[in-house]
C-alpha cells in the first residue's frame, strides 16, 4: 500500500514538473528569439526617406571629336558611315587619328561637282568667245557708220552749187548717216553691257563650282578624324541612346563621333518618374554606388531637376532628368559607368519606426497587431512619413514593442483598441479589413 502511494506521489510530482516546464517554455517562446521571423520590434532612431534610381556617369565638361562641319555646303545630307574607330577608353594625343569615315558619298559628290565645273568652264569660255565676236562686229559697224557719215558730209559740202532738190537729197542722206552712227554707238554700249552681264553670270557659276569642288575636297580630307586635344576617347550616343561605333551613321547636322571628357568633374545622370520627382530639389544630398564596385560609396549633390518630362526609348512612362554632381571623384571613375543613386529627400531624428508591412488599415484607421505577453492586441496607431521599407509611428507604440509581420489566425476575433483623442475617422466597413498601407495609410507629405 505504501509503495502504491509513493508511486502516485511520484507521478503527481512529475506532472507538476512537466507543467511548470511547459509554462516556462511558452513564456520563453513569447519573449524569446523563436518568433523573430514573425514579429518585429519597434525601433527608435534616425529615419531617412530616399528616392532610389539608377544612373550613368558622365563628364559635364568635354571636347567633341567631330567629323566634317560643312557637309551641308557640299550637299552631303545623308548619313556617312564610320569605317574604322579606335576602341572606347583609348588614351590619345592631340593629332592622333580617332576614326575614318566612308568616302563613297563624298567621292560621288566630287565626281558630280567635277562634271558641273567642266560644264561651267565650257559655258564661261563660250560666253567669252561670243562676247568677243559680238563686240568686234559692233565696233566694225560703228567704224563703218562713222566713215559713211564723213562721206555724206563731204557730199553735202559739195552740193552747195547744185540744184535745191539735189541739196535736199544730200541733206537727207547726211541725216540718215548721222542717225545710223548714233544708233550704232548706242548698240555698242548695250552689247558691251550685255557681254559683261553674261560673263558675270557664267563667271559666278564657274566660281561657285570651283568653290564647291574645294569644299568637297576639304571634306574628303576631314573624313580622317583626328583628336583636337589629348584625353580618353568616349563614344558619343545618338538620340536613341546607342553608342556611335564602327558602322554607325554621322549626319551633317550632328557630326560628333566621340568626346574627350574632363575626368576631374563627374556627374550621374538619372531619370526619375513623375511621382518621385516632386520630392526632389536642387541641393539635396545623395549617396552613389557603382555597379562595377558595390563596396565604393560616393557623396553627391543634386544640381539640376528637369521641369519638363520626356519619354525614354522603350518606355511608356514620362520621366524627368536629374543630375547629381559627384563631390570627390577619383581616377577610377569612367563615363558610362552605371550608378545606384539614393537621394535623401527627408531626414527625421530620433523617431519610432516599424516595417511597412506591420501597419494595416481598417475602415480608414491604421493599426498593428502588437504582442502583449502571450496574447495579441489590435492596436490603433498614428503614422508619419514612410520610405520603401519602413513607416514612422507618431503615437500608439513604444520603443521595444513587438508587432506582428502578418495577421494572426484569430484576427477576426480581436477588437480594435482606439487611441485616446484619435484623429482617424472610422468609415463604414466594406468587408476589406486589411489593406496595404501603401494605398491607405495617411502619411506626411515629403517636400
């Protein structure tokens, strides 16, 4: 009998020990690290709002390496193909050959101009011969008229002793000769002016063709493009964003093929969507990272924000160009490098903040599921600014509080605990009791 009692007491004691162990384990589970994947603690500290974009390094100061500047004068309007070009990043000295352009269009134009020049020269020579012949004949006619007038004058002087009718006829002949001489003199002046006008016409066309020939010849010489100064060759981009290399077209209106950038000043050029651009302003600081070296961080400052949006290739959204000047560029930076830009639009000191997914919304009232010992409280909160990952809590939580990252299973059974003097107006329920805070959580507007 005593043995049986001892056995039962032992079983009762063992059960009490197991019960105490289970309670301690449950309490430790409620406060320990086992649920770190399910809860987040309310943190207090600095809170930054960033606009993150990707950009491309560019040197704002550079010298263009260009092809012929006057192809329009030579009537070469179509694009000229780049036949050869040094590799991008090549260090060149002043006068070094950078690229060669296809001379076929210029050669065709040169042949056409040569033919036009030969025709203009033939017309000039023909006009010169015609003018010489016409003026020679006019001078001969004028000399003949002068002799005729002198002959008629002699006849008139000798007719003084003749009958009046004879004298009258001689007087008429003299008058005709005088008028003919006057007419021939006027014709000679007119033909001289005509000859000069014709020579000016054919002569100007002849000179124009000679000048055009010289322009085409000079352009063909400029099809070998040389560096205007020393530096690193960086390919230029066309309006579609493609780099001009071998095979690309150079137009008469945009003859540049490459640049020689000043690497002592660098900026990141990025494009921001129309929602985020309202937050940006000149003078804001930024942190830049390089895809080529993620460990390197650079400081920058926004120097320009476009007022007018544009549509980039292969994109339907409107974006705005933003320029960020790198404060201390080093020798490792190269134009064309891809950058990650974090532009700081707001900075708050010593505020409470939680992960964005912990804040839900019910009928216009933001709330969180807060751990309270072994239980969960559906707690209303007042929110402030938010960034891509976190949101500021202005009222309703304390530092160190634990909030659930996802709703608990018994979420529908929990009543919402409102804040005293809450400013949130609860709307009639519409069946949607948990809405993403990115759509309905009221936040402070960032400048």
